[in-house]
C-alpha cells in the first residue's frame, strides 16, 4: 500500500502544481484580496491553511511535533507558497515512510479540542489531508472566479 499512497500523493502534487501555476497568473493584489463570501479570507490565506492542515494532522497529531504553522502574512507570493508546500512534501514523505506497512493500524492519538485520544490510522490521516486539500482547491478556484478570472482545470485527470 505504501507505493499506492506515494503514487496518490504524486497525483495530488501534480494537481497542486497546476493550481500554483494558475495562482502565479493572478495579480499580486488579487492573491491577497479578502473576499467577503469566504469569511474575508484571501486565496493566499486559504492556500496557507491547506499547508498548515498537513502540518497539523501529519506533524502535530501523528508525530507530536511542536505546533509551528505558516503565517499568511509571511507568505507574500506564489514563490513563498511553493516553499511552504515543499516543506509539506518533506513532511508527507516522512509520514509515509513511518506509516509503511501499518497504514491501517489505529493508534490512539491526541487531537486538540478533544477530551479523549482518538483512534486514527495513517490511512485515515492521509486521506483526510488529501480530501481537505481538494476541497479547498475548489474554493480557491471559486474565489478566483469571483475576482474575474477563468479557472483552469486542476483535477488529477485533466482534459
């Protein structure tokens, strides 16, 4: 299953690369423009949130790393976003290496804002962060449409 999860993440990285290339075509002002329909978040803010979610679940929860998250204000452009996601890629690589062979073995992990530890498998954690990214990727494209852009195809299978 380890090879399958690595292949799945490679597909996710490819789709993310298309999204970041598209975001590089936005004006710098639009990248950070707050949108009322999205709780005054910007495209940049949402992309940083996506990266932070990987760090939270695969780093803080699964590996009990100290909570150190990316601050949106410190990520001014797409180049900085690419750097954030390069760090995410390193974290995912480490997570998958540690999970190899026991992807479906539940561990009792402490999740913030929960009174009791929660049994989670590496497969559940990995699936959660991937689906979270794709959910917000769609929102990023909707945000860009509200700003007057025509979104590109960022699906795993692009036509």
